[in-house]
C-alpha cells in the first residue's frame, strides 16, 4: 500500500473542500475546509522532496490551468492531472509533466460508458497514461459512479465486472468515496473491501480519513492492494493528522 498525496485547486488556490458541495450552477453551495497560503508549486516540491510519486493534481472548476501547469513543471513525472480532461487537452498536461491524466465525465454519456469516447481519448493518451476516476456514491446498497462534479448518478455499478471491463482501457483507478469526501468522519469501509478484492489494477481510495490509524485500516481492509489519499485531515491542509507522521508510517511499513 502506498500513500498518494494530493493538490486540489480552486480559482488558482490550493484548497480542501467537501467534495459533493462543488456545483457549476450554484457556487454558494461550496463548502471549503481549507485555503492554503502556499502555492501549488510549493506542495509539488514538498512531495518531490519526500519521494511521494503518483499524487493527484485536480482542478476544481475554472481558473486553475496556470497553477496546474506550474505544479506539473515543478515535479515532472510525479503527479497525475485531472479536471476537464478530454482528447483536445490531454496532451497539454502530459507534455507539461503529468505522469497520467485522470478522466471521469468525458467517458460517460447519458449515464453509461461511452466506449467511442474512450477510444478517442486512448488515441491521445494510450492505456499506460490514463487513470479512470470511478468516484462513487451509495444507492440501494451498491456503489455507482457519479459524474459532473459528482452530482449525477450513472448506471454503472462499481463491482467486479466493471473493474475488469475498464481495466482493458487504463493503467489505474482513482476512487473517491463521495459521500464522505472532505468530511473527516470515517472511510467507506465496504468500498475499500470491494476495491481490494476485485480491482485488477492499482487503485487509490480517497475520502473520510480522520486519523493516522486509518492508514492501517485501509491496508487491512484493502488487503494491502489499495493506495490511500489523505486530504482535509492532514495538517498541511489544516487538519489534525501530522504529515510527518504519515511519512514515518510509510518508512515503517
């Protein structure tokens, strides 16, 4: 199990938000946990110094492109980029230094996977540079992929069949537990068990971490096969979990 760092951008600033509160049509709904006085470049250089590869640089809305490009240039090959990625702009972020691009909404249409769009994207990225974001919410006892700022349910259930099908098109999965994202109220344990049991590819879970011991819990629930991102709970984002303690946990594990 690896720890994957993150840099979330909103209006050019590094932030942490309650994930499901971001909407294009209603900006007043946004719940911001933290706005950093440090730049995206400073976070990128921190992760580079500490050898933390495979972190997620995510643009939340517009006005973030320069901050994103600057961070990618500061840690070339060390960060994955997500946020509005499509065949027209994917190469921009890869050429700027992103190791991979992260995609959700573009490959879904009318609530289902659009394999024509997937192939158009792969023509640009190739399988080895594409991460599919299967961030999901629970409905009727199952987890379903959500799109469009995590506001809309698709018909795609996150299960063994979906993970196996999509593994032919990408190199990794990123999965936010949207109902707990940014709330520091506990992780989605059932989702982590599912990912650890069925994902044929490297997979990273994010959402709900509230204490350092959640690293041990994710390692156990995910059978040491699920990587973890911690956002709002980290002290470098205003939380209570010391970043230094996470680094020590990694050294000891």
